[in-house]
């Protein structure tokens, strides 16, 4: 069967648009999944950091998942949970050490690039 030239052009144009749409969706999905808010924690103390406690208001505290913790002299990179993506940039944070002591709470801007917290 022979189709008129305009019909072939329309079909090719539609196919090109569909393929471009898939490429754009794939690229934007990859970009969205790779955007993580991260910061580094350096333990300058002689005691192991067991927990990091975080708070938006400085009153109610939640635990930041440290995995195995942070050894003395060690620096680790941590990534915020996606659930905090729409929160404010400034958070209070304090370290809880293996000996039961805690650092003083300090306020940090976690939107800052290359942020390193030194405890």
C-alpha cells in the first residue's frame, strides 16, 4: 500500500516527538533521583559519635541515621532523607557520644554547598 507523502511525514514527526518525550522523561527522572542534599560530619573528639540529633525548631529532636556511627578522627558524608526536601535550610544539630555525653546544639544552613560539621 502506498501512502501519500504528507501522511508519512506526519507519522515520522509523531514518532520523533514520542521518542524525544521518552528521552526527556528519562533524563529528568535520572536528574531528580540524583539530587541529594548532603553534608559531611567530622569527629574531632576522642569518643565515638553514636547519634546525630536534628531539629528544625531546636525543641523537638529526631535522630539522623548514622549507620555504624562516626569514629574519632573520621569524616563521613551524610545524605538527608527525601522527606526533608521541602523543609527549611536551617536546622539545629548535636552529636551524642558513646560515653552518653552530648555536644552543644548549633544551627547550620544545610543548603550550603560543601558543608562540613566538626564535632
